[in-house]
C-alpha cells in the first residue's frame, strides 16, 4: 500500500491501534473484571508498529479511486457471475470463458486468466471442482459497530476481556461523519442458544452444519448481544449512545475452511484460474492469549 501511494490516506482516515489490553476476572472473586496487562499491538520490528481499522466502504473508495488511474471502466458493479469454464478448443490463447449478467443483460467474456475472490460460496471455485476442506466450530459470536456510551477505561484500546460471564473483544474504530468514534465488539454468545433441530452437515465441513449454525444465529438479536456484553463488562456499563448509534450488527459462526487447490491449469500446464480470499481474526486464539 505504501508503494502504491495509498498508505497515507488509510493511516489518516483509520484508527491506529498501538496497544492491546487484557482483562480477566478480579482476584478478589467479586465477579467483576480487572486489567491484567497491556502489551504492544505489534510485537515484532515493523515499519508500522500498529494495526489500523477503517470502514470497508472507505477502503473500497480508496482502491477504486486509484484503479481509475489505470482503468477507464474501474469496478463494474451490479454484475453477477453465472458461469466459468476452461474452453481451450474455442480459443487456446484466451481459454477462460466467463458468462455474466448485469444491468445491460448477459454477456460472455474470454480472458487469459481469472482471479476468483468471491468468498466461501465462490462460483469460480465450484466451477473448477475445488472443494472446501476444514471444520466449523460450535462457537457463535455476535459483532456490533456502534457509538458507545460507557465508563470502561480502555474503550479506545484493543481489548481481550475474559470474565466469569463470557468473553468480549473490543476493537476501536475510526471517526465517523458526526465527529464521534465507532467501537466494534465481538461478543461470545452463550451456549444456551441452540438449534431447534439437527440437520446433516454440509459436504466437506466437519462439526456443526451450515443450516444448524443458521438456526442458532437466527435466535440472536442486537439486544441479546448488548445484554451479553453488559454481563461481561461488569462492573462497568456499556450501551449505544442513542437509539440510532448502532451502525451494523451480525451473528456468525467461526469456521476454518480452505480450498483444496488454489490454481487451475490448462492442458499445457499454464496457470489460468486463481482462487483467492479473505481471512477472519482467530478470535478464540486472541482471547485466550
């Protein structure tokens, strides 16, 4: 990003996290929490000894503005991929055949190479017959971005909080248009949230199935996430500053899955289709650090 000339804008607009605070149950067994340590957020020698949090929309805007220096078209939105195949017989030089649907209708494109960055349900990956391998944990987490009203002293530090009532991770976020700062909470949902029935696991995924996880997530509400967070933060309080202070919330299940292959070659051994993706914070590891 520095080489591309994009780092300065990200550093300016984002929130820099330099430290991590760890909170654990009080030694006097009072039922509250206390800070047990503060450590550098980046523990190795690095050019940027901190992390940066910034809204995905801002990242996309920064990248797209830069892309327009090289491409007149930029990112073509509202376009859905419908088919991908290797068709060397049709054109050996441009063997990747792609069909898309957009505002102007359907169209077919031939290309030398294709990068599939379309996530866990990737049509590109499935079209290449690559399966996902891995497992899904039983842990359900709630995540919420909001303007916080709280007396918790480390709300502007990244925090891993353990209490007798559960676990929360605090991620300070950037300043928004109102001049206020967002805070992200990852809240471990307690185990009494159960599915109504058992459904067979999705192919290639060990542990709880996708449908089972959905049944559990649907029982989670924004109010229940804040209620659980409040139990963890005791004796401190935390809540949205006002009724419209919540920017976004969701519930999700932690999974660790990876494509069995990342590259599809043509008959001559030339790499033609590439599978890329994203990653999530290993929350259980970080919270147990």
